[in-house]
């Protein structure tokens, strides 16, 4: 995982007024905490935060946080706040890490391939579990966890215990928690009746019974936890 350098400045101002002044100057107020050090109030360039979040590792990117006058430390961007109207950063929290100490992180879960239940049975693939919690050393944090759904059809299932992860990574999610592609009728404990499409009925000129009808099966492909 690539390391990203973020330059920060120590700040002495505290409170909402000081934070507003800092934002008007084009900086984002933040705090550095965790590890064996004291909490440090800092200010950072918002472009640096954008660079972190747009990187392949995203929020789990390992940072070299270089604080003016206090040296550099390894950290991750633990959390941040964004103005919902201006879409600008309001605050950022950096968490110190040690490269030889395991940490807990959340990484995205990504479907790989096209599920048979979608391709063949015309279902809909719904990702309910989109993130998974892991524990590992900072240098072993995966960018994502891929789930191969190619062979999953209606009533197919894949559990967390089936995920292929590195031996250096510990999955904290329950092993029987997973993904299931099911028929909508099975989820409700009963079969969904076939539905006749009145538009597909073709009647002869005498008005007798229809000579053909298309029946639709109301199916839905679902990945559930």
C-alpha cells in the first residue's frame, strides 16, 4: 500500500471562532490522537485530504503525517466532517499508528463477476453487506475484499467464512454471516404465484378463450446478511 505524505501545522487557537477563521484562510482544523503521544491540534490543506480519500486505499491509506516543529508520525485518517451545503471539509481526525501493532479497520466488499442468478434467471443483485471489519497490521490492510458471485444462482449462498483473505488478516465479522441469493418467495416463506400478463393474451375474432399467454415469475436476486 502506497504511503501518502500529509503536511500539517500545529495550531494554538481553539473553539468555533478560531476554527472558522482557519477555514476562511483555506485550511481545515484537525486533531491528532492515539498511540503514546498527546493530542495535538493541527491544520491541514483540504487538497491533502482529498488526495487521501481519492487514493486506492481511501480512508485506510497509511499517512506520513508531518507536523511542523513536531516531526513526522504514521497515521490514518480516522474520520472527517463535511459541510453538507458547500461540500467542503470542516474537521479531520488523524489516528497515530505503529506499523508493528494491529489495528481494526473497515474495508469495502466488492462483487466480482456476474452472478448466474442475474445473467440466467434475470434477477437483481443487491449488495447488503458492503463493508467488512478486519484486524491486521497497517501494512497488511487490503484495499478491498472481493466476493466471486459468478456461480451464485437463486438460493445460492456465500458466507464470510468462504471469503479468500490473507492469512495476515483476521476477519472480525461472524463466520456464518454472509451473502445469499434467494427467490423473493422463499424470503417470505412461500412461493410467489405466477402472474399472468393480460397484455400478452391473444384472443381470436370470435371472442373465445385465449390461444397463448405469457406468464412471468416474479423473482428477485438478493444478497443478504
